C-alpha cells in the first residue's frame, strides 16, 4: 500500500525567464494542469518574475515559491530578499541550501540553518536541499555525510507539523555531469534521513515528512524514483523550463502517486 504523503513536483527555474516569459509559462501551466489529481505543483521563478507568476496563478491549485532568502526580516543587506517580502508576494515555499548556493556562493550549514529557521518563523515552507559530491559518494560516506547535513541544520529546531518542511536530496555528482544516480542510491540516503528525522522529531513526524529527489530529473528517468516508497516527489531543474517536459513529469507523478493510490 502506498503512503499517504501528498506528492510534490517543484520546478526550480534558477536564473531563467523574464517576467513576460514567466507569466506566459504560468498561464500555459494553469491551462495544462488539471485540478484535483492529488499532486501538489509549485514553480520557483527568479525574484523579478514572482509578481508575473503570482498574477497568472492566483486562485489556482498551483503554488509558487522563491529560490533563496536572507535570515533577517529586514536590514542593510544590499541585494538580499527577506522572508516577509516573499510572503507578501504570495510565496508558499522557498528553496534553501541548494547545491548551487553551497558551491557558487559558499553557503554553510550554519547560514542555511538560520535561513530555514527564519522561513519557518514567517510561515514559509522551506525546501531544504542537501546531498553529497562525487568524492564523498566514491568514499562510501554519502549516507553519513547527508545525515550530518540534516542534523546540523535541523537539530533543536521547533517544527510543529511535518507539512511545514520539505527535504530535497540532491546527489550533486548526478546533476549536469552525465552520471546518474539510481533509485537505490536515493532510497538509501532518504531512508537514513527519515530515520534521523524520527530521532529528532519523532516517528509520526518522520512518517509524514516529505522527501524529494532532485538529480537531473527528466520525464524518462523519474518514474523509477517515484516507484520507491520513500520518495515523495521531485525537485526539477532544467526540465521545469519546458512546458512539455514539466507537464509530463506532473502527469507521471499523478499517475504513479496521485489519486490512483
């Protein structure tokens, strides 16, 4: 019997699409995604496109979120955006700790912890990303590494309900490298993270916490991951920029894990 965690398909647009392009995509997405299929769908455009997306998706079941935020609610932080600002734009989610933020902008677990705490405090749902690089995977330490990332960010945090948080496992070595993770790779790590969640927050919380897979997700590769009980959806990068690929991923998720359960 399948679990009853609502599957989530989240599109991370990264630094792509002008407001006009984003608004047009959101309009098409709203037309193409039928309501009531038992799948939660969100898109996370760059900051300048949030208003255009919000306008096109208002009143629909499709949500929107941001790709980053600062941990302070306001202040002299040139170039930064705060949680209350995102909330005012109607954002439901915010991606935090993405591998590109860690790699290109040197974000640490300590900084990500502060961001996750700030997001929770203002009512945003963090999509907390973690994952190992190729050297760590080859060393056989991927599970221990990811458990430490999870614990360092979330231990001691007050999280009242599991729906307030989503965790995305990103095997960094399988993103844009031509190398591929297997469903078994993802399940091994996510299973360990669910055990860590049980230790930190209790078994009931852990059983309801959603874990996404995010490693170069494509329509032809992702069905095998969604067959795994531990995996509750996908964090989609490049394929979320193409309306055909993204809606195909949503349809596949609905068929495998939606109201047909």
